C-alpha cells in the first residue's frame, strides 16, 4: 500500500522543515508558484525563499514529486498582476541605494516589505529607513516580468558595476539613475516586448 500523498500548499505551514522546503521547491518548479506567495505562506523572507528554492533545497524536487499530489497552479487567476520597479532606498547610516525588482503585489506593497524585512549582511539584519518607488511598470505575465527585471538589472549594473550587490541593489544613488536605467537600450527593448 502506498502512502497517501500530501497537499503541497498545506505543507508550506508544516513544522517539518524538510517537508516545507520540499513543498516550496515543488510548487515553484512544477507549478510556477511565485516566490512572493511562498514567502507569504511560510513567513520567510523573500530572499530566503529564493535561496532555498534555487539552490539550497533544489535537491528535494524528485522526492517532492513522490510525496505531493499534483497541485493546481497557484495564483494563476486572470486578475493576478506582475510588476517591475525601481526603488530609492535610504539606509540608517545615510547611504542611499538604487534597487530594481519584480513583484506580484503592488510596487508600493513590495516597498513596505523591503522596509520591514531588510537584508542579511553577514548574519546582521539591516533594514532601510525609507523605500521610495521611483518607477514601475505592469508586465504581461510571469515570464515577461522575469525578462523585464533582467533588462532593468543589466541597465542598472552598467551605471556602476563595482557597486552592484546581490538582491538587485546598486549601493549608490544619484537622482538621474531612474532616467539612466529607463533610457538604456536593454530597458527600451524590454518595455516594447514585456510591458502590458
């Protein structure tokens, strides 16, 4: 007799970390579940979820396919929205950064999340004082959002490659950064192809 298969969405709140991590990997890889949904359901930071799914627990995928029943595609509603954004981030020490990213929430909601969650800098959490949305665009769908973010990342990195940091941050700011990013040829191509 085979064991009864588990609901992967319910497993996101499991106290068994291995099962929870396998559910995140399975839902994202096989059911195209957005990272934001997984972070919301597990209570983990978005950056943690991305790290878990993309690398740390990717090896759990085959096991997950055996223990979970096939879930419906999560958040595939027609009303789901996809955005890319450029933020200006002010840190407690006075530094100002540029950040690009993607979200299925509104860019303003995502800015609140960034302010609340911050980043882990060698096991010390740092949280910004202020996160201001400088620009945003609605994208056609999930793949378009990923591609638009890649265009923005390329354009932002070209401004000052030495200041680029993981989590899509440029650890410097000038008021013309949004304009420079938007006028970049990669961003212009992306807007024509991927903006809704």
